[in-house]
C-alpha cells in the first residue's frame, strides 16, 4: 500500500513560519553594518540623519551663519506638504505655524525662537514692511493681535502651516486673506 501524501497542518506551517521569521530577524541583528559608499567615506556626516549632525544645544546660537537665509529658504520649501497638527513641531508629528518656524530656524541656523507666534512677534528684532521683506524674514498676520506666522521665501511668497486639516504650504502675500491680515515682518537674520 502507498502512503497518502503528507499534508502539513496549519499549526505546523505557522510554527515553521515563526521560526523562519525569528531566524531572519536574529541574523539581521547580528550582521555587519553595510559598507559606506565613497561619498559617505568622504563626508561621513551625509550618512547620519540631519538631527544627529547638528550638535544641538538648547542655548540659542550666538549668531546665525552667513548663508543662513538660503538655509532657511531651502528648509522651509522642503517642508511643504507636511501635515498640520496643532502644537506640532516635527516633520514626523506635523506642524502648527509657530512649531514650523521654530523647526526651520533651529535646524537651519541653530537659532531657537519663542514658541508662539505672538512671542515671536514681540522679539526685539527689526520690523520690516512688506515692501522690504527679504528671504528668511518672519511674516506675521492678525487684526489687533498676532495670530499667525510664516517665513518669507522671496518674490511675494511665504511658507506656513495654515490650519487644521491642511498641510504646510507656499502662499502668496497678495492672496486676499493674507493681504488683508498682514501685520508686518521681522528680520531675525542680520
């Protein structure tokens, strides 16, 4: 008599799959790190996430770098599309308006700004009119009191985290709402 073909049970297949997955996980944990590329060998910092490159301190920077306005501009543009979240201050968790500005300035210049838009507006930094704005200037909005902040990126445009349910975006100061509610700019970088 010929024996019936072996049909593994679900329980034995699950056990084999679990053991295989565990073995793969342990092998990955025990493997040697990957060999860095030639560009990473020339510039080891390129292999490290940006937050690890900064040697961050909670103390404000003594002065921003000479090319800080460009750094601010590129960092701001790079965050367009990040989700809005009230109280948020990271790309992973989302941003509110002041959290976005804080993140941009801290990661691109090392400057630590106050947490709220009203506190930023009260900084002892030069006020600038709309016609005098330069890349990297803070732009404030509100009637009677400041309720919103963005960062000017040039050519009449600014980056900001506008509202709940939205994303960080690039807007034009000439837009009806923004034109009507523009208060002033502040030059943080000089």
